[in-house]
C-alpha cells in the first residue's frame, strides 16, 4: 500500500498536467482544425504494404474514433476506439518524425520493420489515454476526495503506471525530439476524446456530473456505482483488446487483480446477482466467475442477503451447465419420455454433483486417503455415478466421458475445496499425494462441503418445484440421506 500511495502522488501530478493540456486542447479545437499529420510522399506501412498518409487520412481517423465511441454496443465501440486511437497515434508519430527530419527506413530495404515499436507504442498510448480519461472523471469536483473516487483513481493510476514508464522510455530512446510534443499535445487530445465519450454516455451520468451541481453528497451510491462501472468498462475493453497489441507483460499481469478489486467494491454496493449481470454485459463474465469462485464455494447464509446469494449461485451453475449440455447435445444420447428441457435440467443437476464427487475424491487423495472406507466411499460413488441409476443410457463409456468432461470444464472456476482450482485440473493432479499419515481433518471438511451443496440445491433450486424434475429431486433426497448416514456412522451429526 505504501508503494501504491507513493506512485499515486507521482502520477497524480502528471494527471494534473494532462488536465491542463486537455483544457487547452478543447479550447483550441473549437477554433481550428487538426494539424495535417502526414505528407503525400511519406511512406507508412500497414500490414506490410506501403501506404501514404494524408491530412484526409488523419481527419478520417479522428472522425472514426468519435463514431466508434458513439456506437450502441458501447464496450465493442470502446474496443474499436482503442484500435482507432492507436492508428491516430501511429500516423501522428510518423508525421512528426517527418517534420523533424528523422530517418525512417523502409521495410522493403531492410527485410524487417525497424519501426515496429511505433505500433506497440501507439497501442500503449491508446490504452493509457483511456485510463487517464477515467481518472479525469474520478478526480472531478468536490467528490474527488471521497473514498470511492480515491480508490478508483489509485487503482487506474496503478494499472497505467507500467504503460507510462514504457512509453517514456521508448520515446526518450528512439524519438527524443518528439517527446514533449507527444505528452503536451498529442496524448491530451485522445484523452479528451475519451472523456467526451464518457460524458455523453447515459450509463455514466451519475459519475460524470460534478458534485455540487445537481448531485447530492448524501449517500453518493448512484455516483459510486456509476464510477465503478466506468472503471470496469475500461478494464473490460482492455481485456478484450488483449495483451498482443499492448506488448507490455507487466501491465497485463496486473489486469486480473485491478479488475477483481473493482468487482469486490461493486458487490459492496449492489447484490451480487446485479453485479454479475452488469459485468457479464461488459464481457467480463469469465473474470467474474474466476474471481468470485472461492466465494461461491465458501459462502454461508448469515442474513437475508446471504440467502439471496446462495440462491444466485445455485441458479447460476444450473443455468450454465444446462447451456453447456445443450451446446454439446448430451441429451441426444438418451432415449426417454422426458422432454429435452427436462433432460437438460436433470443432467445439469446430476453433472454438478459429478464434479463435486470427483473434486472430493481428489481432495481426499491429496490429504493422504489412498483408500476411503465406507460409508463415505459409497456416498462419493453415488455422487459420481448416480446419474446412471436414473438414466442408464449414460453408462456408455463414450457418452459418460463426454458428459463428465463437459460439466467439469464448465465448472473449472469453482474450487469446491481449498487449493482446488478447478475440478478438471485437480483431478489431473491426483498423483501428487500427501506424504505421511492421512489428514483426519479432511473427512469433516468433506462432509461439511457436501452437506452445504446438497442442502443448497434442495432448498434453493427452483427446478425442483416442477413435478417433471422428479428424477433430480429423488437423486438429491437420496444423496442427502446417504450423507446423514455417513455423519451418524462417524459420530459427527449435529
């Protein structure tokens, strides 16, 4: 934290400089056109093909950037705008080099693009501009010192620090003559374009409205949520852009942590089901599941909101498994009187407990239990193979193998047990067993985890309310009875 705070002070000074340049640029933009960036005989290489960049090219790119930011699919538009902003930076840097009489070597002469660094730097600058624009929004008005504003600023400044460092180093080493021009003129222009986009987007109105001018400082929850959504939208666009374009491993290694911290803060303000839907719409569904997987596995009901969250996780895993089963058409291997929808729902519930059973086997093996005695061994065998009792056609090796692979892959984000990152991965690692005597604490933990999931499905699965899902209901009821027998035999029934 101390390190982050010191970095924050340094970057905040530079952010203040950007704001000054942004205001200067906006004022000038109302009275004049953009500088003509490239001459007609300046060679620009695009995908290995020599091109000529002209003033019309530059103006077209600027218009395209604004248009992409105004698209209906705002996350896709934001990703496209990063591509467009990078192109603007590339054209501008090449034109500046031409004006400064800096030599640019042709790819055809050398057989390799000696100026490939310009493309990488252009994407780095585009992403950096996006993050600086979000910081600009978070640092406005009387609300800039509020906890959530400071949190967002520090998070994004920390995320952007590696990019700032690499951009400065590259420009200093390869094009020092254009160093001041880049930071004082070119970059603030793109930052301002992103700021203008955020101000126009109704998703972020509560965040972009300056405190003291129509927004209450009372609860502040609307602006807090809006600001977090703005920051997460930036992270989603960066994630979708991908690491190859940005070419900065340190930067992308920080993305999961910063995104996770922002999502943690978001669920402090809104129910987790609402947070999931919002983050999913941004394109961060996978990141959300991986980040909160441990929470789903370890959650316990403590209040009404806790009840809602358990119900959310039960519904979520059912829906995701149902879609995966439908996608792979697992139901087509069964000939029964049930409808396709009933088959999918039954197989989703059975599949979840197959994953739980396999994960339980792996957990016990890792804790030194090479052989598990009855009744626990029988209970685990029921979790893994109970589906075959109700749908015998699954006993076909190929059918059952595909079924298991589908459900375990779909649940690879859910760690049923500590240090169990994904059911498929953990079952592949079962050969690495614990040395020494078995860990006796593992058995009560297994009983607790299995009891939690059985009770949660029985209590919160809405699918079981439908009489058509009788097979799944019987499976869960019988599994719960078997678990109680294990507890009674081991003397741990509360």
